[in-house]
């Protein structure tokens, strides 16, 4: 029997990477700790995901700004930070984040911050752009002290591993060999292993014919289903989901006709899938199935549904810490696209999803995973039943996500702590904090606003975060504002209602400041 073994060079590289990773045990410190030691952190906020899927998101090339809340690490006076982007960051955006740092002069922090740019706006992951520029890699390497440095990223792939190895520093992120556990099919396997409830679904398939087969099988096992979700195995923010409505297919429902006829009808119905992205087509979606694979999963019905999530962290020594819970705000045709979130999740279920999130984290840790992860759920209200909310886990995100940077903003601005006993966040004075956040505060009327215009508007309305009161608004994605009229916002309050009120006040202030500009520019202003 011939055994196909990897080339020696590949094995050597894997061993080299593992040796680098072993340094994390000594280098890593929790962001909550004061670290008096010399430390260097390289932040590469590359969205190393399927680029065709990412292009469905307006202004996605500005999403590299979402990790700028990582500048909070500069609170430690002997920490140096390097931040790399595709295009240079506007100085006013950098100044904005440095001014948010509590307890340290912004000038002192600025001296310990190095900014690098690839000067490349092409549709490639940032990490790939860096690797394609050996001189840029050398400039970064020359600034590093390998014995005191590590690399942070948005999500980890073989590109990030390659860059870390070229720089000779460990990667504080998931080993790319474990990425399967963050796919739709991998998530379902972990849920099954942990005993976490999740919707009925299929195995992973790679073509239209097999997808029709597993979809028919799912319907036959659960004939009460009204809709089935078709999910690309590596979809992003719900943009890779499509909905198959079974109600128009009742002529071939289980018990009405043969299995082959049912498969044929489903196969034909794929051309009428309801896509969550308005520009998606079946022809393009089918190509992505061949490339990424897809699953069929039961669509959870319910008159009142919510989409909570739990976030955790696995340290380099394998310790699992729960960080937060959120109720996600979803949009799109069928409420499957992530728009924003509120913290914390509803008290009726937040400790339940936190506990299930912990079980998932312990499973991941046993498999060798590290760093942040999130678990998304669907919660269906069942009034009058013993369990008021029925919970279904639907996805694991092995990366930073849409709930990461709002929580980082809260910690940066308040220097408080999350209490897993009740799922609330408290300042050092014992004041609980709540927030509402979004990546999608977007209107045509906002186009043309510069970051400095935004700050002018918010300051004049006295809505900026007030450190004395511990309430107000913080912003991200400011570079996206002028071109796309899109902005990220985190509104922090002492109650959920206050956080909502601040959020609404910010939107109203922007509307008042731009309605005339929209009309002058020929835009139709829509409230």
C-alpha cells in the first residue's frame, strides 16, 4: 500500500509554525491586564474571506478600520503597535481613536503606533497584498523584536500563517488547519458533539444534483417544513444564504409523489431561490456551490423570533472565557443578514446561550483552537410553554465578527468588566452598561460627509461619548462615510432604553444636518 505523505518541506513549515505558536504562552496577556513589559503587536485586519461574497457588502474595503479599537492596547506604556491597511488611514480617523484612550496622553500613544499601507485597493485580502510586497514585509520585520511580538488578525487563513512565518512571530489566531470547524457543516458537527440543539440539516454537498437530493431527504424526514435554507459552507454575514419556499411545491410534498419526482421538482425550483443579497443570481450561486460547498437546513419558523449570539475567547493555554452575549439585528428579505446588535442579550435566555457557548468553546479548545469565537442562535418565543424561548444554534464564527468591535469600544471607553454570573457589564463603580451598535447606519444623504464633518455634527449635538457620564456615541467605519454614506455606530447608555435613545438621536442629528445637502446633490431623501 502506498501512503501519500506531505513533502518534507511542508512538514518542516508546520513544525516551524508550531514552534512559533508555542511562544504565545509567554507573550500573550489578557487585554484586561496592565502589562509593564515590552510588547509589540502587529495588527493585520485583513478580511481573508471569499472576495466575491465580500463584494456584496457596501464599502467592504473600509472594514479594515473595524479593528482600530485594538489601539486600546496602547494603554500599556511599553506596548508598541503596528497597524497595516490596504490604503492609508485618514489622520483624523487615527486621531479620533487615540483621543478615546483613557488615562494616557494621546501623543504618548501616537509615538508607539506605526502605520503601514499597501497602497492597493484591489479585491484581494490585505494579507495577500502584503505578501506580494517583499519590501513592505521587510519594513515591518525591521520594526519587530521577534522575542516580544505577535500578530493579530480579523480571521486566520494560510495567508496569515505564511505572513507570520515570514516575519518570524507567532499568530494570535486559529491555526488554519482548524478552519473547518467554523464552516456551516463543521459547526453542525460540533453542535452535535456538544449536545447543543440545532436545526435539522444535511451533509455538505458540492453540486446542484446532490443538493436537490439532500434537500428532498430533509423534507421527507421533516414533512412539516415550510421553508429550507440553502447555505454556502463559507457564507459571510448571511449573504451566502438562500431560501427555498416549499409551499408552492406541495404537489410533490412527501407522501404525494415519488422521491425522484420530488428531487426533480426541487432541482428545478433552485432557479427561483430567494437570495438574501439583492444582486445574487442562481447562476452565480451555483458556481459558488462547486467552489465552497453547500448544505440544506430547516428554516426555523416562528411568529416572534430573535437572533442572539454568544462570544467567547480561548487563551493560548486553552482556557475558555465567555466575553458577551448579544441580540443581533438582522435584515434582508428574510432576516438573515447581520446589520447590528444590542448588548446584552435578553435576560430570558442570555445565560442559556452563554452556557451553550461555553460548551462549544471547550470543544474547540480540545481541538486546539485559540482566540475569539462566536456562536449564533435562533430564539423562538413560545408563550405559555415550560421553556419560553426555544433555542437553536446555527453557526460558529472562528474569527472576530460584527459583535467584536462594539464590545471592544465599550471596554475601551469604560474600562469595565463583563460578569458571566448575570451576563452584564459593569464599570469599576458598579454601574451596568448597555449598548446598541450597527455597521449599517447608511443613507444616500450622508454621502460626501468627511470624518471631520461627522465629529462636528456630533459635538454640536453633544452626543459624543462623555467619559464623565459614561454615556454617548462612538464611531467606526468613518472612512466609509463619504463614498458610501455608511457609518458604524456604538451608542452606550446606563439602560437599554438610553442606549436606544442615543442611537436614534445620532441618526436624527445626521438627518437634520444632511437633508439639505441631499436635495442639493440631487438625492431623494428617504427617512
